[in-house]
């Protein structure tokens, strides 16, 4: 750096070189001093991290992530393992005798060779996992829910069928004609739609959450639905090959935890790129065959869904919240819908706080009690664009949502 600075100074006018050397020397000294201070800070941070790690080991504790709010959770190892095993036992996961990864890898390779109408020869090499490893299960703690249950997170990136699942997701979107009639794209779009509604005194809101959606999707039924949808728009060979690839991926729903291997009796992989599309196929089928009737008969006035979260508006003259829950929960035996009712004319959905007020719905921003609003530290070694991304999002959300002047000023 000194050599390059000197070379740059020599290109200046001779009268200016001396003053710039003095300025450069001061700046280089400042950089050198700052570097030493940062080195001291780094050593201090390393010492603190080592101390925390040793303390966790002594207490047989661990650090994991919370499900929402960018929060970390310190939890005893036995308590963490108990939560995971409760999830495994409650969902009837089968304990496998051995690691099936090699067997599944061969199955994927053979299936790819049989799907020449939707996968070219050059693609087979790319879609084949080079060094496949079994998916691993971790748990994120739901601090915002009673009992603090865990949300299972499965890392499928190195699984035999991961690349194929990613490819099939795009293929299905190209060959299927999913309507997304009842889906909402994001909270901003929903907020704008809600502000257009006229809310009478007898209209109420209720939200529903689908419990453990992915592990309760019926595989064979979803395959039949997918085959029917594909047959309407494609020839028999393409339909057959997509379904064959579909079946291969769905059969490889497994994971490892504590050196054991598990496979569910039902449901889809929680970390597969294909999972969201599979869930959409099944849920949209239910919506068109069951919920459309509820809307047509005015049993409910409005139905909106974002993945597994549902917002319903109903008329108390035509229906009751208890009856709605009963009707929704009898749609399919695999699915359980957990309701949340209005409280003081207010209900939350996604990141929105929705309040009935004077024949309209007031919109405000909702943050869970566990939210930390943590962002990247400004002095951390990240690009400035990354550090500013959170603030750009928050400002954009504030300006995009139809907030009242008071709520916008507070935000």
C-alpha cells in the first residue's frame, strides 16, 4: 500500500507532492491503528465465543434458532431431543434398518433414463447428485406458540433426489395449469384488497392454520389428482413420465437424526423444492371441490390462503365460527385446521394487524412478541447492500401498506 501510494504521489505536480505525503502518512497511520484495534476486538470476541461454547458443553446445552423473529434459543440437549422425538413419534415415522441413500441414488438414475420426453440426455448428468448424503433433521423452536413446539427443518440439498425435485418443480409449473384462485401473493396485496371491502356489523373474521401440513399430505391421492390434471393438457407419454419421476421423488422422503434413519408413512418431504407445489396441487383440489360450495352458498363470504394460513370472512346471520371450524375440519381426515378468533375487533394474519372499524378494515403492521428486529451489524464484514436490505424492505412495506397516518407515523 505504501509503495502504491508513493507511485501515485509522484505523478502529481512536484509542489503538491510534499503536502500529499504528509496527508498520506497520517491516513496510513490511522489505518494501522484501526487495524490493531479491530484485531484486539476480534481476539476479545473469539475469547467470549470460546467461553460460551465451553459453558454450553458443561451444562449439556445447545444453541438453535427460533422459528420466527431471528431469535436464538439456548436449550438443554435432552429437552431439544425430546421435542424432536415427540414429533417423530406423533407422526408415526418408521425407523429404517439401514441408510437407503445408495439405493435411492440408483433408483433416481434409472428413472431419469426412462424420462426422455421431459429430460434430455445432457441433463441427466447435471441432475445426478455427485456425492449424495441423507437429509438431516433439525428443529426450530416456536417461541410464539403455547408449549413451544418445534418446527422440523430438513436439509435436502445433498439428497439423491434434490436436483431432480428442483427440476420437476419447474416442469410441473409448465405442464400444469394451477389456478391460485384463492391464494394471496403477499401481505401488501391482501391489505389493498381488504381496504376495498365494506364491512357490515354482522361480518366477522377468523384465521385458520393447517397443522403440520407437509407431513399430512396424502401421497397416493395427490398423485391421482396430478395425473388427472396432466392428462387434460398433455399427451399420455409425457403424463406417464412426469408421474414416474413424481413417484420416485415422493418415495424418497426420509431423514437422519441422531445416527438413525426415519421415513414417514404419509406426507411429503419438509425440505424438498417440490413440497410447496405438491401441497398446492392437493389444497387447490380441496378448495375447488369443497370450499367453492361454502362460498356459493354464502356459508362464508371470503376465503384467502397463503401456504397453510387461511383468512375467512363470514356473516354471523348465516354461520358461526364453531360451525365453520367443524365444516373445514371435515373436508379431509388428514388435515387439522386450528382456528384463531377476533379479539377486541382485531385479528392477525401474516404480518398484518386487521381491525374492524366503521364499516372498513384498518390495517397495521403486526410483529410477534418474540420479534427482535435484528439486522446485520453495520461494522460487520458484509456488503453495504446487504446491510441496507432490511431497511429498504421495512421502508417499502411502510409506504406500500394502506396504513392510517397515525400508524405510518408510528412505524
